[in-house]
C-alpha cells in the first residue's frame, strides 16, 4: 500500500487523491441570491443528505486552493440564508460544468449556461427548471473548517420544499433511479453516469440476521473461485438449505455434472464452485448454496 501523511503533501496533491478515492459523489447544483437579489448558480460535489427528520442536506463550497478566495455561493448563503439544491442528471452535466466557471460577481450563470430559472415556493433563489429534482432549503448553519486554501465550508441546509419531475416517478409514486439518469463526480475530469448498464441490486440485510461469513463451511470459505462478495452473499442467509432440498437439487439440476466428473472430485468441486459463483452473480443465492452443499451431500 502507498502510505501518505496528509501533512506532508501539498493541498493540490491531497485534493486530487481525495476526489479520486471518495467517488462517485452526487452534485449539489446550488442556486443562491445576493443581497441585491441577483442569482448565482454553481455545482459542488462535496455534498450529500444526512437526515430525514429533520430533512438535512450539507454541501461545501471550499476555499479556492489557488488563491484562498471564497466563492459567491459561500458569500451569498451567509447573507441570504436560503438555497435551492438542484439534482444533476446526464442532460444537465455539461451546463453544470460550465456553471463552475469563475464568472465575475453579478453575472448570472443561468444566462451563461442557458438554463431556465423558475420561481421557488418558499425561498428566494430560483430553481433550475431542467433539473429532475429540486430541493428548496433554509440554511441552518455555515461551519467554516479552516482559513487556508482548500478548507471546506459546510452549508447545513434544512429542506423545506421538494419538486420532483413526473418523468422520473414510477407507478408507485416513488423516484425511479433508472429514470433519473444521474451523474456523479469522480477525480480530475471524470464523471460517471447512473443508468441500466451501471446499476445492480444488493439485498439489504435489514429484515434478517445472516449467518455471517464465519459460519460458512471452511472448504467453501477458502474457495479459489468465490470472491469476498460471493461469500458475503452466502453469509447473508438466515439458515442453510436442508438436506432434502439439497439432494433434490443435486438429482435434478446437477446430475449430469456429477456423472461426468464422478472420478475427478477436485475438478467436480471446482466446477461446482464456478457454477455457484455464476448463480450468485445472478442473485440466486439459495441455488448457489444447494450447489455448494451438494459436493459433500450424500
């Protein structure tokens, strides 16, 4: 492993490591206004939600590493403690990037990017019409983390109104991730896109207490084929399939394999582990367990 002491590298180098390592990050496309009511629009990838009751989002317009100046968004929220956080999807990503330009104070990024400002319901800053989800927020606190270039400034926001495009809602009235087409910020110039090709599901271990990896039989746990992810899937079951169901599966689904390799136990075990790995990749955990247990069953 490369070992790095943050105090021994430059802010620029450390910033690069952090942005590449902690990724992808959602983007807060933040709309604010100054004391004269002039709008400002800027993206920040130091951002997330941290509470649902109360609904809290936090983003950080950090001090510039080059000259230690602060951003218009930061100055605005200290004076007019309101902001709209607009979610960024693929259709917005280029305009969002353009809005990160250091335009002079008073210049509207809405005008520069061609995005459409629309009135908010409860706050002064306008929303971005093109954004699929818009969060109107009141700024509860601004926490300055330092006074040197690269220091973050946490803008702690309470969400007071939410706007959701019907185009990203499913039949149950919930936001459909596959329709959102969100983007995430990575290091350097890299972004990532959340679509069908990149999405996968992981069963949440909330409704049950799994047996854990430590309870998996040793000969399975030390497999050269099954990965750590595979073992965690196997460990996320409450109990193993019973002997009867394993025997039935062996006779119906695995019979040809056992006959073919009856005199080659090492090869048979390897093939069974590979078949179990393929099943796990498809989310078929119970079948994978029966495949693995069949080797020493009967």
